[in-house]
C-alpha cells in the first residue's frame, strides 16, 4: 500500500518562511545555528560523506542540472527585482569588506598564475565583467569607445596589432597585466585608461611594473584620444 504524502498548505509554508526569516535576522542566532551545524556534521562523518555523495551524484547528472538551471532562470525571469536586489546586496557587502575583497582578488591571481590553461580560458572570456561588444575596422571586438578609436586608427595607418592577446605575468609581485593592444612591428604595448577611479589605480600599478621590468608601453588617456595622429606617431617614432 502506497504511503500517503502529507503536503503543507500554502498558508502554512508562508508562515514557516516568515518565522525562519525572523529567526535568522538575528546575527547571534545565525552564528549559533552555524556552530550547531558544524558540530553536528563533525559528530556524524558517515552521514556527511553520504550527503556529499548524493549531492555529487545529483550534479553529475546533466539532465538534473539542466532542469534545475531552467527552474532558476524561469524564477528570476518572473522576478527581475530579485536579481537587482541580489546585485545591490553583493555590491554593498564587498564594499563593506575591502580586506576580504583584496584577499579574494589575490587568491584568484595566484590561481591563474599557477594554472596556465585556466588563465587562457579566463582571457578568452574577458579580463573583467565588461563584455567586448564594439566592432572595429580590422575585426576586433573591443570593450569601450576609446579602444575602438585606437583600433580604427591603427588599422587606417596600417599598423599591425592584436587585442588582449599578450598577457604579462609578474610572478614576483603576484600581478597579471593584459595590455589592450600589442604592436609586433614595434614590440610595444598600448594601454588605454578610461576616466573612472579604478582605471587610474591600475595605471599607477602598471606604470611601476612596466618601468621596473623595462617593458615598452604607450599609455593613452581620454584626453589624448583627440590627437592620436600626433601622440601615437611621436611615441612610436
């Protein structure tokens, strides 16, 4: 005889959800709950192992992963405010924890430096969250109007170049630089810096590293885009 499954009503589920939210809104309660969970799993290693195996088995099934992904996408599609709220929350959290953000960034850099294949994949899909979307005359897909203007200038003046294809790894400093352009004929890099604060922080760091290792590089700012004919040709000689 098949056992009847008792399901909670929508109202009961809602009450339970509100109760849990109220319970976990207290940071001390959350910490205590986390400690209890860790203690429980430590005392039940076999059960923990079994749960890990079940989770691995579930996610190794492509059909199950695809179904779960579709459910999540549909849920977020119906509730765009959820995505906005999550983005705002994460942005605020990282802003409030600069030391953790720096540690995370350094850990990612170390991982990419020690895993060349992963680094290649990282470069393929972009060095930051800004997706390349602007077409240039020689076929590059670049990230900004400034880069597009530089690429078109190089093409019009028949100066061979490549875009984000010559990464420079500074192992001693634990830094990775991916210059915007490389000019093989002149063996020179070009870096374009936008007018936002983060770009200037990168410029200071890259200037020091390029100078220290005597790497030829031309730095271009938005002000110099007005006269690339004078600025680039003078730098290239």
